[in-house]
C-alpha cells in the first residue's frame, strides 16, 4: 500500500532565506507521525507547504499518490487533509455550536443529499462532532469564554468537520497545563482510533511525542536531521546534541 502522504525534496525560500530545504516525509495510512525540532526549524512552514497555504519553491507533495503541489488549501482539504493551528482558530464571539456548525456548513456540499433536510443534517452532524470532542455540554457557551484547553478541543472539532483522512495538528498541547495535556492526548488518540485517522503532528513536549508517536522526523535549520522510531530518535547522538540538549 502506498503512503497516504509523500513529500519529496520540498524547498521553500523567502527572498533568499531558505526556511525548508529538501524536506522529505512519508506518512502511512493509520500512522501517528510527528515532526519535532527547535523553534524556527521549519515545522509550521512544512505544514503550510503540505496543506497548500504556501507553494514550494521546488519539490512535490503527494496525497493518495496524487500530486497536490501548489493546489489551493480548500481543494486539499476537500480531498481529505484537515488541520489545526498553533493558535486557536475560532470565532470567539460565537457559541461553541455555531463555530462547529459553520465548519460543517462549509463542507456541506460533500454530505447533503436531496432526501435529508439540510437544517436537520447540519444540526445532527454538529452535535455528533461536539460529542466526539467532549464539548456537548458546552454547546451554547461563548467560545471566547472557554478555557484554553476547551478552545483547543473546539478547534479539533472544527478540523474534523471536513471528515479528513489525514489530520495535521500543529502543537496540539502548546500552552496547556499538565492535566489538560493528558486529557488532550487521550482525546486525540481516541478520536484517531474511532475514526481510523492518520495523524501528523508537531509538538515540543517530548513526553507527549515519545508516548504516542510511531514515527518521528526531526527538523533542524529547515532540513531533516533524523527519521525513525521513537527509541531510535531518542538515541540518535545528533538529535541529542541539537534538539534534546543532552550529551553523552
């Protein structure tokens, strides 16, 4: 079976500054893969290149063996690639229900049919997503008044509204308390298992990375430094030197 996602020799430069150089990654169906690296290593740029928010200077991006290089973000999303961002990407003055319903509505062309009343279908799908991300009891709460952890759960619900096969999570536990982090990782793992999702995420919390990642790609100064299983990456001397801050 071919990889779900394949990125080949992707480079992105901005006015001569090379943010990502010769970036390669493959993600298999059902895999939980992670990209790690110091601040400025190119992780978010890599995500933007995969999802179409940036066009590569060179190199190719494939999803289901289809070349999606340079396609518009909404087209890549409709193909089955969802994403959350480092900072919460919600409408703070709308309720939790309204935020998720807006996301469901934006993808309604893929789900509505002639025989199902549109309003009923939208409501059912919205509540189902709220149940999935543990926010059913907060449906009528104003989003901007939620705790940070709940706001990240809401963003996850919004990302799931497109019914993705591949979900990219950009630092899903950033800014969370230890308790919120534990809850978030349990929730993400449960959703991935229930939906058969493939996950690609970035993360600074090494406890999180080594507890759930099945494959790790290490970026350093925009280039791939190492790729491997968690134990392989943990033992890699170069990774220890430049990222984990360890010495022999």
